[in-house]
């Protein structure tokens, strides 16, 4: 009982203890706010990439593509693993407009199939409820349509908002490609190796990924095949798959890889079957690794930086407890003289450290939660009155600042804060245990 009484007195009456709790609260507040925002940004970016490509991609990096995809699609659909499968052609082109030329990536797809395998339909501005009409310009359905990234058609305002139109306006673009045959050679080399076709703006796509929303142009699958590939044998560069709800991601990718290996073996010796050897089966995480990995590394580096903040907390608590032990030598001597054991003294100061960590972390978490609850309103106020923004929405594709607090993350942060306090108090607690009653009481009388 005396331990709880002394711990409560030290926590309430020792002013230096208040500074220790304040330091812990400040560190916890900073970690909660920054890590919550960072986790939200990274998690949101991953979700956007997942929604864009589906669960699994069977594809090649070669622009030549691979044949026999329709036969493999039939096998995939019969397997019962997938809810949707979409053939895709990916290539590069020169985009010609009235205001200049630019390099873009072409994605050829069937909008209905692709909406079954990915979240493609939800990303369309005008044809989200009827993706089968996505490539039909409303001003003339007979014209060949294309879908452009929303950032290519307009710039967002300071808050990341785009102007909404009731229908796409009439704009045409010329796409110039270098079609390749099955051997990877340019068609018409020596004369005119390019193929050019004019398309008409039929819809916007908004993925939330800056590179896609500006640098991609989407075409009907057959038009992309005609523009980018030559030969009688139809080819694609990838199949995008969405697994059924009961199929785990890794398990589904493994079974799909086995299915592809058997299919490739069956096609050995068929015309252009060598193109099947370049095909890989990847989960969406592996397929988009080059894009997602940099943000994950930033999150890791941020975590390491806040580890250093935690080490700073350890030293703050160490200094506080060292001063407390030096000022309470007489109290320690009295406790030992009336029968307090070394373990009892150690548990007293460790309990004191636990109290500092618990109170400081609770205060920091509470303040962090309140701040995150109002962070978007605070940013709006700062922008309205001082033109200050945390993120420039014309550069970063972000709407509201992520502020969803993860309870498991809070538990980890609180545990680390308490552990840092216990570690910081360990050496001073040991010094208190080693004090002899006779020496401390004699020092008190003199």
C-alpha cells in the first residue's frame, strides 16, 4: 500500500515529474499525428493501386505481347477462382493535340470486362453506371472514343477539386505508335514505321494516382491491338484478374501460376509460343512494387526517426529519475530501515516510471485524437486566412488529410512510451536499490 501512496505523491507533488509527463505526452502526440497521417496516405495509395490493377496480373513486360490469351482466359474462368478476367494491351505513344505533343502510355481494354476485374467503372466520371458506353462520345457515338486522365483535361483547384461537367466536350487527339510484329520488329521499317489514328474524348478517369491521371490514355482493346501490334494472331500484354471472395491473394496467385505453367507446356511448339516464356504471374503488390515501394520506404524511414524520438524520451526520464533518487535518499533509507526490500524499492520506482508513461501517453493520445479530429478544419482555416497548406493539391493527389486513428497503432505507441519510461528509470532505480540505510540516514543528519 505504501508504494501506491508514494507513487501518487511523487506524481502529484514533484514538479519535475510534470515535465517528464509533458515530454512523454509531446512525443506521443507527435508520433500519433504523424504516423496516423502517414499510415493513411500509404494505405490509401495501396488501395488505389489495388483497385486499378485487380488482384493478380498475368503479363509480360515486352511490348510484343503474347498470343493464345483467349484460350487461357477460358481455362481461368472454368477454374472457379476468379470473378473477373480482363485482357489488356499496354504500350507507349505520342499524343498529338492542338497545344503540342506529349508522351503517354496506352491502355487498351474491354471496359465491361475490366470493370469486372478491377474498379475501372467507379473511376469513370460520365459512364460509371454503364461502362459498355465508355468509349462512345456523347456528341457522336460513331466516332472512335478514348478515355483521358482527369488531370490532362483540367487542373485541380487548391483543395484538390475538379470542375464537373454534365458531359464530355468535343476534343480530338492523335495517337502515334510503332506497331510491332510477333518477332519484335517494326512494321514498315525503312518506309514509315509509325501508325497514327485520331480518337475523340469520351470520358475521364480518376484513379487518384498522379502518373495515371495525367499520363495514361485508354482505348478499346481492338483499337489498341490494331495500333500497337501487327499480324493475324491477336496478342495482349497482360490479363488482369479478380479473385472470388473465398480465394486468398497468395493462394490464388499460386494456383494461377500453376495453371499458367501447364498451359504454357501444352502450347510448346505452337506458332510464336516462345512469347509465352516471357509471361509472369504476379500479385498486385508485386506488379505495382516499383510504385508502392518508395512510399513504404518513406514510412519506414519515418518510423526510424520516431524511434530516435523514443530514445530521447528514455534520456529525459533517466535524468528526471536520477534527480528524484538523489533528492529522496533519506526517504529510501527510511523505507529500508523499516523493512522495505530491494525488490520493493525497485518496484516503487518502476511503478513511478510506469505512472509517468501511462499518464503522459494517455494525455498525448487524447490530444492527438482531438487534433486529428479537427485537422482538416484547421488546414482549411489556415488556407482561408494565411494561404498555408500541408499539401499542395495541385501537386499531390490527395483530398482530405487522412485522420482515421487505428486502435492497434495507439496500443503500440502507448506500450512503447511506457517501455521507454521503464528503461529510462532502470539505472536510477538500481542506484536506489544499492543505497544503504545507515549511509543515507547519516547523510541526512549531517
